C-alpha cells in the first residue's frame, strides 16, 4: 500500500487489524475510512453522555467511533514506534499533559481561538496516539473543542484535499513541521484559510 507524504505507515500486525482484507490500495482504504468517519460524526452530533470532552476516555471513544468499522484496534493507543510521535510508553503521560494544558488555556483564555486550535491540533498530532487516523481524529477533536468550549465555528479543513498527495496537503504538513520547531504562524495561517 502506498502512503502520501507525511502519512504514518502501518506495520504488518496493524494491517492485520483491517476488517476488510480485500482492500489493496490507499484510495480504497481512504474511501472506506471516510464512510466510517461520517457515521462517527453522526454519533458525535447525538452525543450527550460526555460532559467533559477533555478526557482520555472521550478521545479514545471518538477515535473508535470514527474508525471501528475499518480497524479492529480503533480507539486503542498504538504500541509501535512510528515516523513521528512520542515513544508509545509516553503516550498516556503526554496526553495527560496536553489535556491539563488545554484546560488551563480554556479557563484562562490563554490564546485567541485560531492559535488555541493550532496548538491543540499540533500537540495531538505530535503525540500520535493511534496507529492510523491521527490527523483526521485530531482535526475533528479540535473542532469539537472550538465549538463546545470556545463557542467558535469549526475550521474549514478541506479534508478531501488533505487525503492523498496534493499541494494543499504539503502546505499543511509543512505548517505542522514549523510548529514542531515552535513556530505556529504557518499553522494559524493555514487554519484561517
């Protein structure tokens, strides 16, 4: 299976978690995942159970709802090293730090909404919780936080343009890399498009 630039490659054990072994191309996988994501977004709109979205439980459940029909391991943190992300043994610690920081940012209005979105999204992608779907999961999670806690509209991510190889995806990946070095300006600019 070919991967677009910046995409996380799956190891053979993770690929065994694919519920549809007949899938052979990235395009087929993307289409299948997109169908599942639509179901997950419908679940999210009906969701009333979770009053606090800044929990490990909600983050895992959201991933599971977005990808459960495609991956057996949906909603489970990764156990392997990837081309990006923290050591798998540090995922829980780094996620706890991000959730605590996010509560502080919201409670103290530390950043304007777009900078808040850029910082949260970047850190969640940087931790890289799951074997697959981290970008899509973190974009949806960022939108959820913007709407619920900051009463701001969701970002127009143009997710269709972020799938596969495209100039738009390249701009997005480069903005994330700048954020890796502490410069959020390009990511904020990307979010404001």
